[in-house]
């Protein structure tokens, strides 16, 4: 996928760069991002809306992968941005991201985070619950400042096709329940507030979803309520944000649609329903994370030790693992990989790829078909662009790997490798016993 191919040396190449040379230059483990592919995905989402003539915002869910360079790229592509914490907001500000295009999510934003959002005058706050609604109203009244909000609702959708990361079902920590009146109560409060300007409604039904039916059902439920509110409250929100969650292909088991197909089907449904209910067509916002960056990322590892368990399995250990990709350990997530330095060799055996952490669960891939791989071969694991670096950690005091962007035969370091010094940056010595 993307610009990945095998070059004359039999090496994996991405963005016109030989990944074996990248591994030599920057060391391993190393995250490599195919910038052209990110641009292609971003444009596909935007063009779909343009083609259908629907006013829209495509907001990149930066939790998938947030760094200054990444947000600069998203800015360049003209997308909006979804942040979910003060840290992600701070990154956006430092990347000089246009504040009016930033949307702030989260089910427990602190007062400091809300104040920060108000200070920067960001585009909108996605209000999740009553505590936040009331706090925000209060903070705004203190400073006599208005703010645009979306109300996050839980439409009561269970996405059933895969073991999704579910968020849209009734029993969820997120959002105002649409069915039991909570959403309506929140809406009435917001309409009556002089400080909260309700742009619209938001829902997010889950992640790594392959079917459109969940999005369609969610849209129907929300539009139904919008029609009721139009009649009873004389209020029609102008924005319908249907969240992110569009699935990608990690292995052959995954069968996603083309990213723009999700959008097309969603829009057709919204058009049909709004006509049926005599509602104005709302602006449609979406928040893809994984589908913008997931398959653009590849992690390069060096293979080190190996272990044979006779008649059972062969383990090959790499110089990273659950510290740079926790998804296999956390979700039993599956990945495909090949040897970057022997990319055109046929598989000879199945091996299991272990990480280097002191934990049996630190396995990246089970039963991966590979040529007879061994020490110093470079393993390229695909589709690590979303929730890899962003969920990386320092378990076992392992430094986080650097990130390199490649495009048009250029490579550019965008996140440095963490050093041992960096690991100790916040540590303070224990100088003397605590005096009583
Ligand atoms: N919008 C909201 C409100 C979300 O909660 C999420 C993801 C997204 C958008 C973006 O979803 P995406 O398009 O990336 O699926 N750590 C997990 C994924 C957690 C997703 C949480 N919310 C993983 O590694 O699979």
C-alpha cells in the first residue's frame, strides 16, 4: 500500500527511501511514515464531501498520532483537528494550528483544560456531560466569553461486527444519553445559557469499524431527535458530527471499505432522512484518526536473539515491543510484517515475534511466515501509524523510538529518539530521610 515497494536490492522502500538505509541512519526501532499516503487519505475524505456538495469539516483525531510535524502536515492539508487533552491542545498550539479549527473532546476535562481552550478561543468544545456543561457555563460567565459547543450524545448503538472499541452503546462513560432525555435536558440548558452557542450534536460509535450500518443507525437516531427538537424547542442544530472509527486493513482478516465510501453512505442517509423529516441538511463533520495515519506508519526493528522450543515454536526477539506498540498485548491486535532487507525472499517457516520487555505477554506477532530470519535482519511491521507512537511508553525504562517522515525520496526526522537522559529528566534524587 501507499508508496511501499521492493527495490532492486530486494529491500523494502517507502517514499522512495530504502528502509534498510533508514534503519542504518536512524537506528532501530524506528517509526517510518509515508507522508504521501497521509496526504492521499486526507484528500480522499475532503474530496468526497466536495464531490457531494456537502459543507463539512474533516477533523483529524490527533490521539492516533500527535506530534508537531504531524499536526503541521494536517494543517497543510487543510483539515480540522480533534484534541482530547491539554497536552494535545498544547501540541496543536505549538504546531501553530489554526485555533478556530480545533475541537476539544474528553469525558473529564479539568477546569484548567477548559480555561486553556477558552484562552486560546478554539473552534468548539465537545461537551460530554452535565458537570462539564455547568462548569463551562460558569467559567464563560466569569469571563463574559461565549463559546461554541457540540453536545456529545450516546445514540445507543452497539457495533457488532468485530470486537470494536465500543463507545456509542447506552452503557458508556461518554456522552449524554439520547434515549432517556439527558441529551434534551442538556440541550435546553445550553440553549438558555447566554454563553454557550450550540453548533450541533456529536456521536462516536467506536473504532476499527468495517460496516456503515452503525453510522447510519446512529445518524437516524439523532436526526429523529433533531426533528422532535425542531418542533418542540424550535431549535435546529447546524452541525452533525458522526465521529471517527473507520476501519483499516491490518491483515487479511480485516475487510474495510474504501474510507470515502463510509462518508458517501453516511451522507446519502443523512440527505434522505433530513428530506423525510423536513429538516435542513446539517453540516457534516467527521473525526477520522486511524484511517488517516494507520497504514502510513511502518515500524522497523532489528532482530536480535532467538529461541527454539522444539516441535512447538521458534521465537525471534526484536529490539522493541509493547513499549512502542502496545496494541497486540492490549487488544490482541494482529499485524503483518516482512524482512525489510530480504523483502523478495519466500517464507520458509513460521516464527513468533517477541518484544524485549520482561513480560510474557510482550509478543508482537504470532506465527508469522518469514524466510529463515535471524540476528541483524530488519523486520518491518506494517500499519503501525495509529495508536503506536501515541500509546508508546517507557516500561522497563526503554526509550521511545524516533519518528521519520519520508516523501519523494526525502527523509526527515520529526521526533528524536529518547535518550537515557530524557528518561531521567523528571527524576529527583532522594537526598536525605524525610524529617519528622
Ligand atoms: N472521535 C472520538 C470521539 C474518538 O473517541 C475517537 C477514538 C476518534 C474520533 C478516532 O477514532 P478512529 O478513527 O481512530 O478509530 N487505542 C485504540 C483506539 C481507541 C480509539 C478511541 N477513540 C486502538 O489502538 O485501537
